[in-house]
């Protein structure tokens, strides 16, 4: 049900019943590499193109999530998925493979939490028993769509992001095990005038801040109610900006506030620039690492705020500014005491 202005509360307590993550070699070499289900060293995954490789990553993550939920794909009622490619072809073609009804979505790098929020909403409303939320990205496909083809060898500034090669999926449904999806705060589109596609962290920081403020306002929760708060992929440029913006709103955050784009890579890994981005960044860090800490009993409640820069090659070439969005989801343990 709606609480406040932008937040859904899922009163029937839908859960994350199973997750699947599949990543590339660079992600596997990062600090979270051992927590991902599948790590591929071949960027093509044996396919003919990077786009087909991304599709295979997504299919592998979906299959893994369903398997770990103790289900078969036939049990899934609906798939909610999206990616960065034109006409979300990874999601569409993966749905052709799994044969499930599809709701295709796009919020750029915020797609993962949008998918989880909508999946939980359908399960909470009894419109689906099991929903499959998923997303993907691939460094070489994203470069071709949003910047320059990898073969071009274009140079990037330190403020740039490294698009994560990977895919993440989660089965949402009712059950007795798995983190509970308690709240989802749906973000507004904000644009503070950043034009450079190399400054996405700075562009997205205000949207992340706005959604976090809205979440606390709507739910009545505070920073102290959370063990961890993670933004999606502001990385090392945008994350300090968000922290400062929140401070101006009276929200002081300590070391419990981090970012999936920072967590994905070692700072000294080659060509990761300011950190990770792409829909798979937040999906893989959340499904592969953050939720496991709830399952291990280390955390009771976390907030994941996926951030997305809603630009395109057309808008960038026309010198448009970058509109951004952030969607937040609260995951909880069974016993919060």
C-alpha cells in the first residue's frame, strides 16, 4: 500500500527466495568476486557478439535465481527485466528463451531496484505468486551504445565509470526463508544541469539524495534504523556529493553509507576509473553480496538506492543535460529485534 507520497509498503512480506549473479573477469577479480555465482573470463562467453554475450549472462543469472529458489522456470508467473541496450533487447531476447510473460522496464542503472519494487508489488497484490526481477549490462555493449566502440580506444577522464559486465536476478515471492522486501520508494526525475556523460556520478547524486530523503519522510525511519545504506553507482565522484547533500538535509551518514560502484572494484584495478556503473552493478552487488549479509545474520535491515542517468547518445549529441532517477528498496531480516 502507499504510505506518504512516494513509498510502497508490502504488508504481506514478500521475500527474495533466490538470487543469481553472473559477471565478467574484471568483476570476478574485484573484492566481491568470490560472492558471485558465475564468473566468466571470456568477454564473448563463446558467443558471436558482445550483445549475445550479455544476453547469455542474463539468462544464466535468471536460471541460477530460479534454481536457488527451489523452483523451475515453469513456476515463475512474470519476468520484470531491462537493460541498457536500445529496445532492451537483452531482456526481450532472454524472455524469448525463458518463455515467461514479460514486463520490460528501463531506468538505466536504476533498473534493478525498479524490477524488485514492481515484482514485490505484484506479489503483494496477489497478481503473481513468483516474479523474476533481473537486469544486465556489458562493458562493450554499453560503450558502443553510449560512448565509443571499444575498438575506437577513446580516452576517458578519471571521473568516468566502468560499466559492469554482469547480470543479476532475484525471485520474489512468499515463503519462509529469504530477506523480506519491506518498502520501495519510487524516485522522481531530477536534472541539475550536468551535461557531460563522463560526470554521471555528479549528475545522479541529487536524485539519490532526493529519494533517500523521501524514504525517511514517508516511512518515519531514520539512519539509525539501518545497518547499511548503499547507493547504486555514484562511485568515488558522486558518492561524496550525495553524502554532502544529505548533510545539508540534516541526515548525517557514517561508514554504514557506501556505494555499489565503489564496492565492485578494487581502487587500484586498471581501467575502473571512479568505479562501477551499469544496471548489473547494483544488481550484482545487492544480490551477490548485500543480501547475503542479511542471510548470514550480520545485518537486520538495509536500504539499496539504485541510481540511473537517463541520457542517450542522441540527447548527449544534442547537448542536453542529464535527467536522473533513483529507486530505493528496503530489505529486512525475519527477526529485527
